[in-house]
C-alpha cells in the first residue's frame, strides 16, 4: 500500500476535491506511473450517467476504454499540479470549491428528481390524448421508385445522355421501368429494394429529389431527369400516403415518455424554484467594490448593475 492524493472528480474536465487516503492494491482499477484510478472512483463517475444508459455504457468496451484513459489523464495532470503546489494557490482552491459545490448541487437535484413520487403516466397520457386528439396525425408520405445513373465514375454529359436514353425508352413503354431498374440503376440499394422507397417523408431525401417526388400526384407518373449530387434520377410515383389519425394505442408509448419527461422537468423546476423565494441581499457598496477591482475609480465605463443592487437595511 502507498499514500497518495485521493481525488473525487466533479466531472472529468473539472478540478478535484482532495483528501489524503491510503489506497489498497485491491482498490486500484488502473495505474499509469504514480497515478491511479480506483474502482470506487470509476463507479462514482459511472453514476453520473443516466441510469437507463449505464449498463449499455459499461458493455461498450470502446466507451469504457475512452473514459478510463480520460480519467487517468486528468489524474496525471492533477497530480502534477499538486506536486508543483498549484493547488495551494488561493484562487485555484476557490475554483475547486465552486466546482465541487456545483457537482454536489447538481447531484442533489438529480436525487430529488429520482426520489419524487411518480404519477399515473398512463392516465396522464390518456388525458393529454383526449384533449389534443387533433394533433395526432400521421405524416403525409409517398412511395417512389427510381433509376439512378451516377456521375461519380463518368463525365456528367455521358451520364446525362445515358439517363436521357432510358427516359426515352420509358416514354415509349412505361412498363419497362422495373426491368430498367434491374439493368441500369446504380443505386447501391437497388439490388435489395429494386429501386423502391416506401413512406418517404419530407426532409429525408436530397432537396432536388424530394421536390419532384412530392410534386407528382398520379401513381405511375414518371418524372423528367432529376439531377442531384449522386447523378441523374428518373423517379416514378408508386402511391401517396395521406395523413390519417393516429390512435391512442399507437401514440401511447411516445405519450408516456413525454408525460414522464414533463413530470420530471416540473419536479426539477419546483425544487430549484423554492430557493428563489428568499430575497437576494447585497451589502451596501458591494457592487461598487467589485466594479472598482476591474474598472478602477473610473466607473463611467462600468456596466449598470442597478437591477441587482438591493440594499441591506
């Protein structure tokens, strides 16, 4: 066993709150030179991750490796700072205290939220749906197929000419579309989806493609050539999927999550707001004293802090 500075991290990038402790070899998780991270410190850092995400995080070796490397790097730098007595400087001590208080306050807020009584989220979801049923509509989508002639490996003029030739064949016989997809489309997904994209929503395709796809109205309608960064497309509208009401059962899961998030946000806000009921007190001349440290006796260029200058009687 050996003696070392024991740091509790507020967050990996913040200063530590220090005490001296003897670290048993069994408690060491990783070591680099004279710096170590203990199992307890690792667990304390993991507790900062939302409960629902912790197991997935620990299962991800890449994330754990990144976290451990970051923790030991911060520890090395902090140990070096202490060796050089940097932690003895008054301003640094105060900064460390502020960081520790911030971590303590945030953790305490999280604890209050976690321990708060939970309402019946199913009932809240049902009530919200009943009052706002008109908001629950599926999004208008389209099913489209396309042929893509890429411009990455050929001159643009050559690609345009090839695509124009395919379009001419379709003008003469639209029933050839599926065959031309199989023979000519260079979209990598064509082999699996045969050029078909179902339930395309606005904002999911490149703008030029989307503009044409949503402008067509008749199933079977074939577009003119559409140029995008990928090349030249020939688009066929398969069908439109109008917006329709979404049932409560379909929306229930999302609504419950929404109501839970709203409830936890209210609990957090109410807990914090209770500390706002005490009036702010600033001793006479305190603001002027602070401003003089930065602006000297010439306060003409100082900001107006009159709004936060209540005087203690």
